[in-house]
């Protein structure tokens, strides 16, 4: 079996990292994997397993990329292409049609669409809905990373249940555990220092870090603590200004993006997911895999599913700084059982996810056989 994973635009987010993890885990199962993206310098691709072939796609625009995709399909004839983003799906569907190669296309949405549609103006919402229907109705299968995402995408795209599949994100890898043990020379984590509360993600509106800052200021008024947010983005200046207004700037750090956030995560007293929407929150899953105490917003979609309705760790309403602060204080005082947190995310191991993707690919190919 030859599988291609296609994600042309590549950032430093969770979707990109999950596809790198999946490529390596599929390769470990003996699958021949090509990883197609625009740059060998993209984050995370240097951690691809040696057996995964990294192929740079064209940076010369959509037409040049389309020509290259058709040459690739005719030359390599992959059995399955897994597309990481909507635009990748549209490009690959066109390349399949024009090349005549009978491959199977699998889409992997990373988040629900209903929350995104609600943020748009009416015409933009109509256009976005039409695009989603076109992308996903042209695929042979769609894999959601949470039950909420599966149901949401099926509704948004008008797909039958037979085309939808639930496979968790391949979050928990041996590399995650080894990276968590890497040395960390940061004075906040020295013995005797106040507890560090950690947030991880792009500094954008959807991650709700403004609410986390408000909640932290309430926590800091009650006890010594520090807040660190790992990530970069356009709201850095606003968050720094907010921290100054709240009078907690000296207890807040924004170190930027770090390729190994797990060494921070493993040493944190508490991880907080403050998002306004998610799909399947990887940082939350990683914190649980490392046994770290967590608090999460009950946002669509994912946290409620991962935390089993709040049985594993507290869920708080979205945009409620007071409730978040109360949960943070309670969890700092009573962190709970680390083994239970680890057990909650066993299904998110890269090996388990690769096994399920492999089985899905086998089924699709068997259905396509004469």
C-alpha cells in the first residue's frame, strides 16, 4: 500500500503535527508513505520517520502545484491520499480527475464547522457552506477526530453516516514522553518557585487567552502563581497590554513558539485550555498523557469528550473568567489522580490511530476492487 499525506500550507499548529505523527506511525506498520508539503523547513517535518519520503510541492501558485500533483499521481500512483486541509482536498480531487489515477481520497477535518459558520456574515456563511459540501462530498471517506466533529461535518456537508469515520488524533507518541524529559533551564521551574500555570497555542482570538489572563489575575489575587503561554500570534501586543492593565505583567511570560513544549508541560502545576472552539484539543490530550492537572472550557468540540463530561477534570463555560479562576484554584489545591488522567487518553496513541487508519484504507481499497 502506498499512502500520500498532502498538506500544502504548513504552519506550526496541531493539525500539522498530527499528520507528521500519523505518517511515521503508518510507516512503522509497513505502509509506504509520501508526505507532500511546500517546504522541508516546515515545523515538525524533521521528525518524520526516515522511511517516510518527504516531497516538496510547488510554491509557484495553484496552476504549478496542480501540474506537479498530476505528475506525482501518474508517476507514483498512490492508493490513498489523505488530505489535511480543505484546499488540499479540492486540489487533489481536481488532480485525480485530470490524471485519471483511480486513487481514494480521505479528508481529515480538524474542527467542527458550525461554530466557524456562526462567526461569518450571511453571504460568507453561504459560500463557506457551499465549499465544505464540495470538498467533503468529493471525498471517498471523511475522518473526524471527535464524535462532535464527525456529527458536525456530516451535517455541514450533507454526508451519510457510512462516509464518516471516527479516529482519534495520534497525539501520544514515544517521542512526546522522551521530549517531556528533556532538560529545561528556566528559573520559574526551579525548586521553591510559585506554581506555573501553562497555556499552549497560537495567540489568536479562538484560543481565549484573554479570558485566561483575566482568570489568572483572580488566581494571583488569592495566591502566588505564574502564568506562561507558549505560542506566537497577532494578539501578542494585546495580551501584553492586558497583563499590564491587570497588574500581573511580572507574573506572566509569553516565550513564543517552542518546538518542544512538553518539557514545560511536564513541569507545570496546571494546564488550562481556554479555547472558544476546538476539534480535538491536542495540548489538552498531551497534558493528560503526561499526568498534568488540567482545567478546560466546555467548548465545541472535544474537551467534554476527552474529559468524559468533567469526570476526569473540570470543565468550565466558555468566556467565564470567574468560573475558570475558581476551577484553577480548586485544582491547584487538589490536583487529583495522575494515573486516571493518563488512562483517559490511551485511545490517542499514534500506534492505535495508525492501526485504525490502515484498516480504513484497506476497506476503501477493497471496495474499489472489481
